[in-house]
C-alpha cells in the first residue's frame, strides 16, 4: 500500500486549513465518520465544523480541562452551538499531565516520547484515549485525530481507538500530516548554528 504523508516546513496555526482539508479528504476515502479535534480557544473547532458541514462526520472536540490554575478559554456558547450541530465537546483530564496525581513518571515519559514525532502526535494519542474514556468514540473504532503545536492544527492521523485502560489496543494506522521539525518542542534544545 502506498499513501501520501504531508510534512509541513513550519509547525503551527498556518497549517490549520490544510490539515483540516487533508483530514476530511482521508476521512472520505476511508469512510470514517468520527473525528477527534483539539481546540483550546475554539477557533479550530469552529473552522472544522464549518469545513465538515454536510459530510456526516461527527466531531469530538477536546479543549483543555477545567483546572490547573488556567481560565477556561473554550467559549461555552460554542460548545452549545457544536452540540446543536450533533458534535460533542469533552472537557477531561489531560492524561499525560497526571504524574502528580498518580505519583508515576509514566505519563510524562509517554508525552516526551510522542513529542519526538510532534507535539500534535502527543495530543492526538492523548485525545483519542480521552474520547473513548468519555464514551464519545467506541474502542476499536477507526477515527481521525487532529491536533497542533500551540495554536491551530498541524498534525492528523488515522487510528484505531482505545481507552486509557487498554492503551496497547490503540494503533496509529496512518499519518496524514505533521510538521517536519519537532526540535522546537524539546525542552533545552539548542539548534545548530548556521
């Protein structure tokens, strides 16, 4: 089997439109009807809902959880609007940021490992687990996950979903797109001069 992967020269919001286009194209080609989307402020969720209107694709949007000393930035009126359109918005615990709760370094190690692919890859995996845990996506279901590096979207994958209790059952079957460089997301990384 041969399939195209798009690599973006720069990470970030500038890739949002193209990431959503590529994700929608792959969803149509694979007959996928569930898409899990990261959206902190609602911009990516709003754009995804507009671009996917009429396709039959159901979005499960995962904003930041309530807590952590941060103000919730996802507009509640957008949550209501998305739900009226048949989509879901799920505020849940960020699974790879729970080492203080569980007393184990494993979540942080998972996050660092997945960031070697891209920040968005870490978020895609985390969101799929959260969506299944929340009952919005069925374990074993084929989904597309879309996330990014900071704002917007720059990473999309096709995956077989699983819950956080059954992590080994989660499989990334296709990478649709991702940033080419991940070094700007590695703490203490100093790029070579030149």
